[in-house]
C-alpha cells in the first residue's frame, strides 16, 4: 500500500470511517484512548503504562 497526498471524498476512500461527538463519547463510556477500538471498525489499539504517561499506539487492520 502506498500513501496518497491527494484530496479525495470521504466516501471514496477504501477505509471505514467513524465520527463520534462529545455526547457519543459520554454515551458509549469511552474513558481512555484505548477504548476507541470498540467503536472504530478495523482499528487496533495497544497501550502501555497508566495515567498521563500512558502510551497508546493505533494500527488499521492489514496495515500494522
């Protein structure tokens, strides 16, 4: 896979997209950055550490 630096419509790119506002975050009880994988298809998150020094990395399925 190669990166593209071109403007494209969100509907035409070959990856799932999720958008959640502040109310949705509260409703879904997303309390930590690692919780985002529960609502984003194909997103894998891994975390190390706790609190403000925690490190979270993300990868898209197939592109890890």
